[in-house]
C-alpha cells in the first residue's frame, strides 16, 4: 500500500490547509514533523525526510510537499537519490528570489538536477512566492510533469485551498 508523506513548508500547515485535509483522509498519510517550522535548517529537514521514510519500501512512498517543502524534497533527492514512487510538489517557493527574506539555513542553491522518481509540479499564475516562469524552470530541470491551475495564489488556506479534491485526484497519477 502506498504511504503518502506530507511535507509542509515554512510555518507548517494549519488545520484548514489542504495538506492537513489529506493527512486526515486516511491512515496511509503521515506528516513529517520538523524541529523548526519558523527558522528551518535544510540539514534537519532532509534528515527528517530520510528518517521518516527509511522503514518503508521506496516503491510505495509518495512525498506530498508544499512551498519550502518542495525545496526540501529536491535537496533530499540530491543527497538520497532513491527511486520512490513519486512526489507531488505544490507551489514550490523561489527562495533564491530576494523577496524571500525568512530566516533559514542551507536550502540554497535550489537543486536543479533531474529527480530520480516521477514528480508533478503544481503552480498558480499569481503565486507571490514563485513566478510562473521560475516554477516552469523547476519542473523542467527536475523532469516533472507541470500542471498550472490558474490564479490560485500560493495554493494555501488564504487562497481558498482547504479541502482540495483535485489535489487528491493528482495522487492517483502515482498509481
């Protein structure tokens, strides 16, 4: 059975966020917790991903990341190039853009190597944390399928993404 590991971004995902709705939708959804959600350290985040999935068969693991969590997945894949089932990467933040001023350590440069597993990048055309062009660039360099869902902000609660049935449907692409 596939296990879906939820990897929130900066600040974690609150009870109304689509990731929390995913987590509550079945026993095979597991949130990866981090030591610090507000001052993230890439080394900690990458090791926490590796530790969380280490007891699972890689071919039955799907990572479900949002925002900074997408960069954490790319960093993890560079360090631990495992052939997992796949990754859904939603609204990858462009942390190399000067507008991104949150305190964090070690997430840059954003890896641009091909991911060693199937992946889907989902973005919106009006996300303040990543331009459409930059998100397309990430998708291309990671060899990810690219899905543009239009004007959807940062694809989070403030943009109206609590329950997100389309996102759950996208997970079926990994079956």
